[in-house]
C-alpha cells in the first residue's frame, strides 16, 4: 500500500532531489501511521472494554500515543525541510533528531503509565473475558504493527531518518507487546489463572527499555557523534585517489541533520609542488566530495618534505619511538627546524580519548625517548584527537 502511494505522490511531485524525497516519504509515512494507529486504538479500546482487560486497554492507549508520535514526526519533517535562513545558516535538519527524541519521550511516559496501571491490576485482579472478536482484533493489530515496523525501518534507512527509525523501533515493541497481551488472554481463558496485571508490567518494562534505546539513538547525533566508518572510508578514497595528495588527517564531520553535512580535513601535499596546481587539485576534490557524498567540504593544504633524506630518516625514527611507547599512537605534520645548537622536531600526535597518560605525561615520555636519539633534539608536540 505504502509503496503504491509513494510512487503516486513522488511522481506527482516531479522532483528527485534528496531533500524533496525525504520530505515526501516522511509526510506520507507519518500520515499513514496516524491513520493506522487511530484505527488500532479504536479496535483495542473496544476489545479492552468488553473484556475488562487492563493490558488490552493499556495497549490501546499505547497506540493512541503512537498516533501522537506520528504527528510529532510529521511536524518534524515539515520543519526540518525549511530552507536555511540568516538565523540558521546550516538549515533546520536537526529538528528531525528532536522529533525522534520527542517520540522516545512519549514511549517512556506511556511505559511508566502502563506499569502503574498494571500494578493496580495485580493488587486488585479482575476476571478477563475472551472471545473470537477480541482475539481477531489482537491478531490484526499484531499484523498491522509488523507492517508498520517494516515500512518505517526500510524507508528510514532509505532516507536516513532518525525519527522514522525510532518510530520503527516503537512499532516493533508494540507488536511484541500485543503478542504478550494475546498470549496472556489465551492463558487466562484456558487455565482460569489471571495474569493480566503481570503481563501488563512485563509489556511496560519492555516498552520502557525500547524508549531508552530510541532516546539514545536520537540524543547521540544531537550531542555530536563520530561519523560512520563507511562514510569516512568514502572520503579517504575520494581524496587519496589524487596522486598529488600524500595523506590526510584532522578529518572532522559536522552533522547538521540528514543531507546537511559539512566536513573539514587537512591534505598533505609535497612542499616542492606547484602551489597553483595543488590548489586547483584541492578545489577539484572539494567539488567531487560535494557531488559524490552530498556534503560541503573545506580542505586545508599541509605541505610536507617528502624528498629530504634527513627529514624522512628522522620521521621514521620518531614513528618507531611512538610505536614503542604505544602502538595506537600515530603522528602527522612532521617538520624539522635545524639551529646552531639544537634541532626542533615539530609534529602532532594523535591520541585516543581516555588515554592512560595525560597530555603532559605523554609529551614528556616522547621528549625523553627522542633525546636518546640525540641530546640536541627537542620536540614541539601538539596532542591531537581523532574525531573520525
């Protein structure tokens, strides 16, 4: 159903750029989600009322909250698609992350309410009715939620939407929750043992953990998380495909929302190269990154001596020093400045986060080891972190 609708609306729109596709898919999926969740709420509320089941009634209001979540997602897509303005020059893409966070909060609130209601049923159990109509409503609900989880996850991956991925997770938890409700209803019918309240608590705890997981997935990009390894690899392959580039470092990816990514990096080039030709190559690479990865790129040229025997030899010796201290350390921007009484060795050392040594301790250890090579060597070290 959704595939046919998406083809119709996208064809009618007549645009194929990624932002337009994201908005069309987002609005369409959210609208379908609202309608289906309202339909499920009405069916389950009716079933819960006639069966006197707290777990079915709670599951019904869970679907009602899902309809509200779909409305939040719909508004999020509408707002995030706004064009950049003077107050928000990088666009409004992060609103989509906020909508996913609001969906997660709604899941958590519903889980807490469900757990409270279920504990009341454990303290004061009531008989639960069961008939074909109630079972049919629950089975249909499971199938509908399975379909919603499928299309939200597949399209969420297609357009890289944190909000839709959170909605897919919510739909999957709803499907499993309703399955538990169905099994508890059948169990009570065949055994006479009332476990309605206990199953309600179980469903509530499950939904609670689902909400926490969904919240974590939406909070991370808001706080600033490292880019995906596959994205970094594509950047490296694109840049290093040009023979003029000897290496890259200090890669930083700035995420302003899906489809709104800016990157900056340092590209090592031969110090003996033609500055005009190298600058032209850098411009070409920036345009390639824009075309291939849909991102704005800013590249800083770092000239390095790749034809000086003394610098090459000393660079290899310092790399070995770092390897002996810790194999995870590596360096870049290596330069040598010779003076009449001593030689300054200048370089950046890339250190993992939460490293066992402080920056001062590591610098001292490197300085001590380098002076074993020669007492005239003095290091000027900049401690760096890998943001990619």
